């Protein structure tokens, strides 16, 4: 129980820090909000961009066997028919007959789609405590809308529930134009939409979110799927380490054969120990040739000219879920002189602001001028912030809470010795550095 309340407190602290410091705001707040919608503020937008850029650099720019794609969100509805989403992309929905709250059936009890309601007998409603359930209905999670001015069946389209199908339907375009030889992969980052029955836990589960997905195509006669799967598992372990996901909180859950999707031969749910429980952070799946086969696409081996349907390994991540795991991994409280210092210990590559520049006093024009000169140079290379509000101690505290690795202060001595004080976020040590050497010093620190 004590552990549970500690975890609840941690989630409250993260949500409050995100709001107070400008990482994440409740969506549409001035109109009373919209349940489970969130807006990423200035630092949240930087954090998300850094995650995406690091992912793209690692898995597209630095690899010869990968290319990128940016496909449309609204696609021909036939895509969702062929992919199986129209018939299968649904969750079992149940309603409590007493308080009329709706739940995803498997979130309140063990649900067996075969016997619809059977196993919910005796399970209490988490809202009102009664046990009187409606039969389960399959609820399709895709958002439906219309293209053009008429609302008839023929104009119905869907907001994509995953970015992956954009990759599959472009497989021929990409293999014809990119000159990549098998095995090769396609990466895409973009918004996806799911009309989730039970969104929640802050930015963990929302109805619109960004995905970063890879489809890695190979010839199963030439490459062993086990090797490719392992390659991606290892690549993602390394990547998560580089961006500061706490490895002690990660669990690689091999999905049991009986629970695998019918097209998958192996799936690993990579779980993170969130304060609200161990939950999926992202998935890694061997999807065989299921999707390309459905779209009737194949590939001609350039040597033998024999056509075949490539198989795929799919690492599929949510950006916001990853951001939440990173916020939780970075959050640190330290006791200093009987006061609690809150520090977001982001890895340098993910920190929203890399350097803050301060004049010691805002009403001393010579200090402000010098500090601005330094800021103007540094901001062309890194995301920097100029701050002359309040005393320096308060400015440090603010930068600690947004996770800025270095603060540079211009003081009266600077005017004499052309040096500044550089303060390290984690050690709080301060060093005097010559302005002429500052850029080099910071480069070494930030990019080490
Ligand atoms: P879950 O079981 O949590 O609903 P899923 O298995 O349906 O997830 P996938 O379809 O494999 O998820 O999607 C890949 C990734 O996209 C997930 O691991 C997660 O990181 C992210 N994701 C999926 N749905 C959501 C959502 N509603 N909100 C935020 N991120 C999501």
C-alpha cells in the first residue's frame, strides 16, 4: 500500500512538474479541457523532437540498409480492409449496467472473447463496485470521417491507427526507386489515431499519438528471421541506453505462442515499470509476410529474378510513451542542506535546453551585454536560454527542473578576466572558463 501511494505521488509530481515548467499542458485547457488530450509545451516539444531526431539519426542516417518515409494519414479505405483493421482492429467493450461506465473488457477482468461475458461474473465495476455487466461488443478503434462535403458511405475514410500500413503500401515505390537491396528497412514517424475505450495514465495512452515505426524486409530463404530479430532487439537496447531509459525498469516480455497475433511468429513486448504498473513501452514483432501478401506485393530477387514475398521485423514505438519513460527515468530528488533539489537528469542529447546563459544582475548593462553576446554565439549551435529573472539560485533551480546540463554566468569578474562560471547540473560544481575557450569546452562536454 505504501509503495502504491509512493508511486501515485511520483506520477502526481511528474504531471505537476510537466505543467509548471512547460513540458505538457492539459489539452484545450481554457475551455475546460478535453479528457485525455495533452499539449506539449516548449520543453515537451523539444524533448519529443530530440527523441525523434535521435531515433531517425540512429536508424536512418547512420544505417546504409534503411530509408525514411512520410506517408499520408488519410488513406484509401481499401488499405484498412486488406490489412485486417476494418474487421479486427477492435477491443471488447463492456458497460456497467448500474453506473453506465464503459470499459475495455480485459481491463477489468479476464476476458475470453469466446464466451463473451462468462468470466466477468463476480468481477466488480471499478467505478461503483457492482457486478452487473452488459454483454461485450466489439468496438472498432479507428476514427471515421468523410472526405469532401458529403457524408455518405462512399466518402468514408479513416484516420490511420498505425503508420506501418503507409510503409507497406509504398513498398514497391520504395524498392523501385531507392536502389536498396534486401535486406532493407523503411522508417516512418507520424501521428496515429485510436479511439481508445480507456485512455489514461497521463500521456501513456491517448487517442492521438505519434509512432516511430520500422518495417525491415528480408528474404526468408537467405536470412534467418531469428538473426534479424536479435539484431533489432540489440539495436533498441543500445538506443534506449543512449537516450537515458532506466534499464533497471525495462523488461523484455516474450509473448506466449497462444497469445501471439495469428500472423506473428514472435513478439516481444518491451515493458517499462511505470508507477501505475509494468506496461508495454514498445513492441518488436516478426510479422512474417502477412502485410505484403495482403496487399499483393512482392519483390524480384535481382540475381535470380525469382519473385518472392519479403518477410518483416517490426519495431514499433510510441513517442509520448517513450517521453514518459524518459521523464520518469530522469526525475531525481536530492537532499541538499535540508532542502529538496528536483533535477531532471536527462542525457545531454535529450535535454530540451542544453545551456542557460545568465548575467549575474539584470540591471547592470555591461553584464547583460556580455551575457547576450555569449548567448548569441551559443544559440546558433545549441538550444539555449537567456535568463535574467530573479536571483541566480532561483535560476539554477528552474534550469535543474527542466534538466539543462550547463549554466553559464557572467559576473563582475568577467569584465576583468574574460572568463565565466560554468555550473554542471549533476555535480553542481562550478568552473571558471575563458570565454575564448567556452564553445570548445561545452562541445566536449555536451557531445562526449
Ligand atoms: P497497447 O497494448 O498498450 O494498447 P498495442 O499493443 O495496441 O499497445 P501497438 O499497436 O503495438 O500497441 O503500437 C505500437 C506502440 O505504439 C505501442 O507500443 C505504444 O508505444 C504506442 N501506442 C499504441 N497505442 C497508443 C496509445 N493509445 N497512446 C500512446 N501510445 C500508443
